[in-house]
């Protein structure tokens, strides 16, 4: 049974990393105090201060819009949110996907095999440092394939760069923490991943 789940996980690698790349929620820019005599700050307070700012809001829009185009299958519009040399690392034991063209081929192939894909994210943190930023979050991903519903839980880290006046995703690394065995599609409410009727 475990091998069966692993095989399904590999089959969904592109969908998972695509969805995860698009699901970050902004958390903001953090300014560093260069005064060596300044009192030490509480790490929790530093984290709170890192959750607001114009760059994090821009990153939020980028990720939200890219997700919208991902769900619609509009790859032309989705492309503007990814660098040409984007690297995607899935939760499966396999080589990374390198470059937009390779990502696009894999995305289209997977989209043809699944329906009802949905990803819910939580516990998101974004840190901006000049023209670079990273985001990390937890996710639950569910989709239907061959009349079965599969679900994955895990973590994603994105690396973004500001190119000219826009933020683009340059690296997406996802790790699967948990996955469920496929269930018949009619046993899951498509509006709520993993929700039983």
C-alpha cells in the first residue's frame, strides 16, 4: 500500500510543486538595525515586524495572481510570474525540473490527467531582503486522478527575485510530509480537501 501511495505522489509531483509555488501569503520586509549598541530585540517581535511592507504585498499579489492563472490553466499569463530559469524540486526522489519550458511541458501533461485540484495553505512567512525574498508555508493538496482522490500534506519554500519592477519565482522546493491512499472520488467533497460526506 505504501508503494502505491509513493507512485501516486510521483505522478502528482508537477501539480504539487506548481500549486505550492503559487500559494504563499505575504509576510513582509524586515529592516536590519545596523546600530551595534542597540538593545537586543525579541525574535518574536522581529518576526512580527517582518510581516508587513510594500514588497511583501507585491509578492502576495504575484503569488495570488499566479495561482489564479494556474487554476484556470492559463499558462501564458502564469508565465510572467516565473523566471525563465526557474527550478522546481518536488517531494519525490527525482531530479529537479529546470527552466520554464520544461516546467510548462510537465504542467500540461499533469493537467491533462487530473481534475478538481485544490491546495490550501497555512502558517506562511515571507522575508524580503532587498531584491530577493523567500517564503515558506505548509500545505494540503487534493486532486482527482483516474476516479480516485489523493491528498498530500507538506511544506514549501519559494525563492523570489525582483527583476526590473516585478517579483518572479526562481526556486520552488516542496517536501511531502504525509499522503493518503487514493479514495473513490465520490467519497470526498471537492470543495473541502479530505472532507468526508
